[in-house]
C-alpha cells in the first residue's frame, strides 16, 4: 500500500504541543530530585530511587496489555477493559498504602504504580483518539501537583521524613482514583485478551525494561559511578529528544485503528525520517558543544555517538505504534527479549571504552531493532497470518 504524500499540520501541532508538556514535566522532575537530595540527603534519595525503579518495572508491565489494546480494539472492548484497568489500579494503591509504613520501597512503588495506572484510565480516551498533547498535559499536571505538595511538606514540616514527603507526593492520586472510577463507568469488566496474549504483552514490557535499563546496571558493575553518570546523562538527553517519535506516532492512533494498521494510514515514512534526522542532529550538536567546552571528552564523544541512538529510537517508536495496531505482538516480544543478551554482551565487550563503549552498544542494538521492525512492516509475508491469529485470540 502507498503511504500519504504529506503529513497533516494537525499531527505536527499535536506532536509539538506534546513535547512542550513532556520537557516541562522532565524539568520539574529534575527540580524534585534536587529538593529531595537537599532536604533529605543522598541516602534517602537512593531509597526513593529504588522504589521508583520498582514502580518502573511493575506499573508499565501490568498496564501494557491495556495500553496496547486500548489503541486497537473495538469501542466495546475498550470500555470494558478500562473497568478492569481501574480495578488493577485500585488494588495496587490499596496494597501499596498498607505496606508503605513497614516496607517503604515496596509500598511506595506499588502506590505510585497504581496511581499511574489510574491516571492512564483517565487519559485512555485521549490516547486512543490520538491526542498526545492531552495525554502529556495530564501527566505534567499530575507531576507538578505532586511535586508541589511534596516540596511544601519538605520545607514547611519541622522534621521532614522520606515517608512524609512520599505521602505528600501521592496526594494527587486521591483525586485521580475518583476521576478514574467516574471515567471507567458502569460497564462489565473484561480481561485485556486471553492469558497467552496478556503474557506476551507483559513479557514485552519486562523485556523492554531490561533492554533499556540493564546496560546501566551492568556498566556500573564493570566500571565506576562516574562512567555510569556520563552514560546516563547522554541517555537521558537522547531519550528526551526521541520522545518526539512516540508523540508523532500517537497522533495516528485513530487512523491506524480504523485502517487495521495499514501503512497508508500511519505516519508518512519520509516525515518520520525527517524528524529522526533533526533529533539526531540536535544531540550531535550538543556533543560538539561539550567537546569544545571544558566538559570531559568521554562525555562529549558519548553524546555524539548517542545522536545515532536518538535518530534510530524516533523511527523505532513510530514503527512500534504501527506494529501495535497490526497486532504483531509476538514480533515485538521476541525482539524485546532476544536483544537483551545481545546488547549486554556488547556493553561487556566494550566496557573498556567506558561511556563511549556503552553508547556504541546502545546505538548498534537499536539499529538491529529497527531492522527487525522494518522487516516486519515492509518485507514480512506473515502479516495476514498474525492478524488472523490475533482475531482468534480476541474471542
């Protein structure tokens, strides 16, 4: 099928607005990090970080089935599965609050995981209809409100504690869970697909978490905290730019769902590549700026290498959206899990090069991932079979 000749201006506008909200939220998040360290110390911040890491694994993994199917399923399935999504959020929050006083890392992690899933219930209609600017506006509003409450507690309480700050940070979830209940409405709950499909979608997110975060842990074990710091900084910068791909792809959710995932209904390839070139160039120029500044050479070179990752990740993010709507779940699961040992092996082999070696490993692996996705979209002959199997699984 041929793809559209031009991209619609509204898709560009939605993408740009989404990026404004994304970067605003990340800026506020950085300030929250500084406030926590200043008021509570690095040890408490480390404990907080471990809890956030738990949330980053548990929440997205449990929610991935709902996220993917909300994009591509019928209206009836969408509203029924949204009720179940709300119930999952409610249970996680209830369990988290019951544990937070005794087992902080688990309790806070589960509370935030449940709160974010509840927020996803509220955002689900906007995400389904392809409005990333609305999705990220709600994300940023929640983050700003929670951080404001937590910061007020840390500076006004006579003897602030990490538990108190965490509970203050979670106060917006009290409103969100009520809003999620109203949004879910009175529909008969339904599971997000049969067990086999749910396992595949959950496994995909677990594999993705290991794919994106495992290299940091391995690099820390093989090198030192300074090297990890350099690499993490380059990854955060590149990932922030790469968010443009996810936002751009999201603007086509509705068209792709109506077109059954047809390439002609999705983002034009040349526009996707154009955004990738712009994003990669931006990161490369940042690296050049660091190179001519007093910044460490290792950091500057790693940043320039990560420009390749930024460009590749933008295209990967767009391709992933199309694969969601084509129901190519097994392909994405296989790629997410299969590339983990490949990437970690590269990181280990190039660990002598520090942050630069890790950047090379990440860029090469994302290049392989892009080739796999491109093969699945443009050259694979098994599309009809995959769709037939998915239709069978729905019932």
